[in-house]
């Protein structure tokens, strides 16, 4: 029995020694380094295969898709830029054409207005000339009538003056004297 007690005490001390050794960090236990290295290599190989076969192809596909989208968007933007430049050029051409057409219409309208103005001026000048001729004719008639009336009045006045002075005047002599005086 004493041997059993001694063996039990030795076993307990030995177990306590192991417990003290295993109570530390298992990663620092040199007896398990070979197992840890094997499992580290297995884990790294598994991670490598997972990354190269699954994750990285997906990432590469996403990157390629994004690059394709970016390239397509840039190409579309360039195409739209060219279309915008063409539209601007067409707009500028249409604007220049419209300005030229407006200038042509203005010139035509000015020419028409000038022609109408010239025609109206010519008509007005003709009317004025006709009225001036009529007026001159009327003035000439009035002047002739006035001269005739002046002659008559002068003859009558001269006859009255001569008779007032007590003399007898001949109508032909008075007419001749008045005609000589009117002529100058």
C-alpha cells in the first residue's frame, strides 16, 4: 500500500508538472511545432487555392467589367462630344444662314421701299409740277386780267382827271398814253 501511495504521489506530481507546462501558450510548446507547421502550410495552401480559384477571378471579372464600363462610357462621351460639336456647327451654320437671309430680306425690303418712295416722289413731283403749271397759268390769267383791269382803271382815271381839269380827252389818246406808260 505504501507503494501505491508513493506511485499515486509521483503520478500526481508528474501530472502537476505537466499541468504547469501545458498551462502556458500552446503555440510556444516546442513539442507541437511540427504539427503547427503542417497545419499552417495546409491553411496557406487552402487560402491560396480559395483566393486563386474563387476570389481573385471574381475580383478580376469585376475589375474587367468596370474597366469595360469606363471604356464604353468614355467612348460614348467622346461620341456625344462629337455629336455636340456637330450640332453646334450646324447651329452656327443655321444661324449664319438665317442672318444672311435676314440681311437679304432687309436689302430687298429697303429696295422695294426705295422704289415705292421714288415712284411716290415722282408722282408727287408730277402732281406738284402740274399744280404749279396750273397755278402759273391761273396767275398769268389773273395777271392778264389785272393788267386789263389796271388799263381800264387807268384809262377811266385818266379820262376823269382830264375832264376834272376841264379838258376834253380823246379815248384813243388816253389808251395810247396808258399803254405807253404800262410798257415802261
